[in-house]
């Protein structure tokens, strides 16, 4: 049994109240849409999928970055992998 790893990338917007939207496309070309909320200190991200027929939500907690390493998401885009 192997581990399936998908890569996602796409743009996001964030309003001054820390709410926003995120659009992700995976390596197979499947696109999903999300409402997001970031805590004011940037430590937590909460998300809920907004595509019809989908029930997906969750949260992520920021980990410390190694010294000398920048935040992995450039402003206005998101990318990463999930297992």
C-alpha cells in the first residue's frame, strides 16, 4: 500500500478582516473553491469548501520556519502538498 500525494496550487484573496477565498487546482486538473479565515496573528487558518455537493472543512496551525527560510507561500498564491 503506497502513499498518495497530491500537489495543489492557486490564488487566494484576504480582506482586512482576515477572511478570504482560495481556489486550488491539483495535479490532475481538479479545481476546488474555499472560504478561508486567518487569525490576526497568522497562526491559524480555517477553511471550508464551497463547491456544490462537497462537505470539507478543517484548520491548519503554523509551524515554526527554520532559520533563514522564508514563508513558503508568496503573497497572493498558495501551493503545497497533502497526504
